C-alpha cells in the first residue's frame, strides 16, 4: 500500500501562482500573515474560470479545511493572494 502525502505551496502578498496543473485535490489553507488579505482559488491555470474558494478579511491563524477527501479540481489550482495575505495551500 502506498501512502500519499499532502503537499503545500506558499503564495505571498499581492501575488498569484499556479500551484498545480491538471487534476488536483484542494485540502485547505492556512493564513500565516495578513492584515487585510484576500484569497481566491480557481480550477484553472490562470485567474479565470471556476472559482473553488474565495474569502476576504483573512486573519493570521485562519485555517480552512475542505475535509479528508479534498475538493476536486479538473484543470489545476491557481491561487491569487490579494492585499497583505501570505497563505499555505494544501493540495495533492
């Protein structure tokens, strides 16, 4: 039996990043820095298409979890961190 581990990617203030191309599972995120940050996560490799998650007014210590089976993305995971947010996104 093989064990699959959840990876993470850090996305920093006023930046965007494609953290996975192709099918993926989004498990959650943690906020490590923010005073007025926002985040939007797309099922895509760009900041367009289906929005999987969005939140404004992020606070340091916020933990958002999508359950043990994760949230499926068909095309990839593209994360936009706005304002002063720094977040760790957990995915496979």
